[in-house]
C-alpha cells in the first residue's frame, strides 16, 4: 500500500504518517514545508514541498509511484498578523487571498497532477481535510468570513473533482473530512470554549479518518464526512 500524506509535518498530518507506518503494510510518502520532522522509518520518505506552487507538485508527482491513498492535511486558520474575522468590518483582502491559496489551491494542484497515480482497478482514495465551518447550510453563527469562504470553496472543488472522476477513474473515491476541533497549533488560541470531550487528539482524528477510508469505496465518492462517520451537509 502506497500512501501520500501532504502536510505531514502538521499536527494531523504527522499523526496520519505515524498511523499508517504503524500498520506495517504501508509505504508512506510525506511532505513538509519548512522543517523536516524528527521522524525516521525504513518505510517513510520525506519531501520538502511548497504545495501552493505548481512546479513543486508537478516535480513530486514525477518522483512517486502509483498511490492507494492521498490525503491533503494542509490548511491555515490564522497567521502572524490576522485572526479569523469576528465581523466583515475586519475583512482584509490579502488575508482572504492567503486563505484561498493555502486552503484551496493545493487540493486542485494535487488532483491535477496525481490523477494518474490514483487510477486503479481497486479502490483508491483522494481525501482532503476540510472543516464543518465550510458548510453553507450549517452556517448559523456568521463570522470568520475568509476561513469559511475558503473551506466552502475547497468543498466545492472536491465535489467537482469527484463528479469528473466518477466518469474518468471510476475506482477513485474522493472525500472531504471534518476532523472536529483538534489539539494542534492551528487551534490553540481557540480552544477555550470547546465543550468538554470535544477537543480531540491528533492521534484520535487520524484513527477516525483511517476508519472512514477503510469503510468507504468508490460508490461513496463526493461525500463530506465528519470524524464520527456521519455525513455533513454541503
């Protein structure tokens, strides 16, 4: 089994790398952006990649074999200058564009350059970590307009890819995954109001995603899954 974890140096990404190595059945290829994690294993190969740059994705695709599973765990919620907006009055076009570039572009580039890697006679999976906050139907609180918009755009991109691939590569299952609030650096400053029992470890989230992958097939393509296996509204 060949697995590619994009964003393998992040909280959820690294937990996914460790999870699939622990199965003893997978060769894991993983990407990092700046600092290579201190994790070495005979069946793990790291690549330094800027996943928002097409030439980097294209070069990575040339280096890798056929894949059974590709998971994109890259995402941003805030940066050094901006937090998610509480009001549209805080809207900043540069921050909005950064959300789009990091939260949407990589999945589209991966789909473009790794489609052939995922073509198979058996089921393969292309999964992107998104967020329930990207659900338009579920939006009852407002706020966080840049992050919400980028995740909604990501969800639409993945849904569109799933429809195209349903005809072009019928055994590839394209899924969107909501991890819940995970105890990582991305969520640290927003954990204060998380209900008891709803702040998850990255290891738990990796287990949840792995279970969904194991229990889905090409007939499930185009679905938006929550960590508990339930289907979320678009």
